[in-house]
C-alpha cells in the first residue's frame, strides 16, 4: 500500500470498517483504521486478501451477513400518533362493565386511561370472591404491606383484622373481599379525587361479580365511593345503609366500619368498632335464623 495518497482497507476488514462507519457517521477513515489497529494489538487476526478496497470510492458490494447486521441495527420506524390505536375511555369502561370474572376485570382495568397509580404501584390488588360468603368486605386504599405482597389486608393490619373477625366467630377465608382502589398511591399519600372517580367503575364491577347479600366497608374511602356520601365515617358508622351498584338489582345493605389502621390508641374508635361488630353479628345471626325457619 506504499505510495497511496489515501488509505486502503483489505477485503477481510470490509465488514469491520462498514460497521464502524455505519455506527459512527462522524467517524473518519483514519479513526476507523486506528480502531482496527487497536483490535489487532489486542490479538485480533485475519487472513489478508490481494484485492484492496478504497473506502472513499463507490459503495462496495457488502457480504450478505453485513447487510443483515445493518438491517437489524437500523432504527425501527415507530407508528405516528395518527396511526397508533388508542382505546377510548368509554370503550374501556364498557369492557369493565362486561367483565365476566376477576381475571377479565384485572385485564381490562390495566387499560383504563387517566390512572397513573398503576405505573407506580408494585401490585394490582385483585378481588377475592367466595361463593356463599356472608358479606363482601371492602378495604381502603392499599398500604405498603398490601402493595408489597399483592394481597388484601396483609401485614400487621391483616393480623389485627383476623382478631376482629374472630371476635364474632368469622374467618377471612369465609369472606369475599375487594379493594376500594386496586393500586397504592406513591409514598402512601392519599388517593386523589380523580383516582377515586377513575377507579369507581372497577369497584362497582368487583361488587357486581361477588353479588353479595351485604357489604361491609373498612375505612372512609370505600364507604364514600359506594354510598356516594361525603359525610365523615364517624357519622356513617353504627347503622346499615343502602348501596346501589350498577349490575345489581335493588340496593345492597352496607355497614361502614373503621379500618384496623385507623384504630391506633384511640379508645373511642375501638369501642365504636366493637359495637359495630356486635351489630354485624346480630344481623348475620338473624339472617341465619330466618334461613333455617324457611
């Protein structure tokens, strides 16, 4: 190659030089040669051929394997916004209302636009439906333990719930359960009104799938969502209300309770929860006696 005013690359280096020049458009031929020499110093070796290749000449006829690599490395054209298929909110809401089981509800809920919680939460809490359950227990906004484990009423609050239910002879495995909102807000902050309104159709469908004889809510969020009542929980608790849920005929009796996480060291709330549990036990016992007589 002596006496040449421009550098030439041997045939066996065509693939390497073409890949370098394709990957780095601003790379000069001298830079590409320096890169190849560096590879040679590292121990890269190849058989030299007689025919040289002028890198400044016309585009060479590349081997098929090089063309395949360049084609694979070429950027994929993304569809424009006008060509992109985006499902509208009304269409997704129709699918949620038509979900036949929990699996279908979980799938279509992931497509609901306007809910950012699903991008930050670790798990999507799923309803649990038990045939013949005495009531549907609806929890509040998921806490850290529920989000970490992906199960309703997980962690210490779940253990406290088990003790509360045991006080009237019930076990969690006997109950249908559903979350008011399937995803935990980031940092455990309160769910925004926008998130609450967006998740209400999901809760409605979960209740409709469970078809409960009665509903028991724990916390202020599920009571407000199902009763469409902004009154404080302290004003709602202590008596049965009537919830109207799309997909169910007539009203469903609903009893609002304090959530185990809201009890703390407040003696008044613990006393109120015990009174509400006695009301729940008396109601269930009366229903059982009526069913036995009939």
